[in-house]
């Protein structure tokens, strides 16, 4: 591999495992060369989903075309950092393990050099040069644009070239020039995923955990925020809990708000919370009043542009 090559994720969603020994037999589809999320999630029971968290098996997920920094390789696995997911665990990016066969080295890849296509649909079909189906990609997959045509956008992919339907993507001049949305925009994006089952470590339209949900809705509006809830609560603009605006991130702590932060959601306005709650639940909007969340609310942060002065 050339010295200047970058390692890119070459599957729709790569799960970032705590250790190369973390996956169980039931996780075979998640660590295969195709990383078939639908097949994997269909097999998981409530108990085996819960174990992803309770046994500390999974850290996060990484989308197709995202760069990772490879620290070391071990028996078919790569110990990596994810630069696009800020973390106090390592200032260079979120750490974890990914199967080597889910990564591809690419010599020429730069999402800041020119236009990018950002998937705005929940999922989009990636096609090859001959029009053949290649992969189903997740919301918020972002790829360099090679050419814009009437019906499709030709994009650079880790394997070469591909195309995405025009109706599924938004093209921006560069990665960093993507439009920055308001708090309302952040909440409105999240509303599209109502009913999506919670997934510990989830960072895609196949399933989100609580902080993966808030991270991704902020990313969809041009903001890269820390990956984990307790670090999201330290960044952004501090907000008075009596002056909340739609789209503010709300944080919840044990011991009726006095302990450690364990959950984050998006304020939906009018006393409501939009969030991905926990294993066995789905993305929902609920009134805060009279719930455990009302008692545990401890902080709010604003990442979107203010809608009011």
C-alpha cells in the first residue's frame, strides 16, 4: 500500500467493536465482507441486542467511504480510529476494531477537494458503471462527486466509480461547505426516523443509539459533534433549561440529574422529547412531563443556528 493511501470503509455500515474478540456467533453477518445489516439485525433477539451494551461488545459504527486510521492489524482485524467521530478516548478519533476485509486502501481520496454527494434519503442504491446494483447505502453516507448527470450523480467510491440517484442525494461544493441548519432543522431530520428500532452503537438508518441519533442529526445539518452523550454535553452552546428551543440537545443523568449522564435526546418543542430511548424501543416523541426524563434532565446544549436572539 502506498504511504499516502487512506483506509476507507468498503461496506455500507461497519460496526466498531470493542475488541477483535467481541463478536459472537450470531454476529457473523455483521463482520462478513458484505456486512449485511438487515440479515444481522433480523437474527438478533432482545437479549442479544441488549448484550451489545451490557457486555461492552460494540463502541460505534462507521459508514461506507469514511476514513479510518489503522493503528495495528491482528488476525484479520484492524485496530482503528475514526477521525470524524470526536472522542475523549483518543484526540485523533473514536477507537475500536473493524474486520480488515471491511476496509480498502485508496491512494487518491479527498472529500475537501471538490463537490460531495450526501445521501439524504433513509437509504440509497449505489450502482456500478454498467448500472448493476452494488450496495444499499445509509443516510448520511458522503462521497466525492465526479460528475453530475440528469438522473444520477457519478461518485468516487473505494472501489473506483459508482452512481447514486439524483433524488437521494444533495450535492455541496465541498464537505466543509455543506449547509448549516437551525435547531428546527435538526429536530425535523430526526422526526423522519420515528419507529426505527434502537441499536446500541448504532450510527446509521439501520438503527441508532441515543447519542448516535443526536450526532447524526447534527451531522446532517453541517455540525460534527462528539460521539458520546457525556462529551456532547460539554460542547456546543450552553442553554438555560428554561429557555429551550426546538433542536437543542437535552441530557439526562442518574440520581435525578445529579449523577453521571446516561442519555441524550433532541428537544422537539412544547415540552416534548425526540429520542432513540433504549434496546427494545424505537425512535419516538414523548412529552417530558411526568416521566423519569423530566426528573433526570440536567443540561442542554445548542449546536444548530439560533432561531431566536
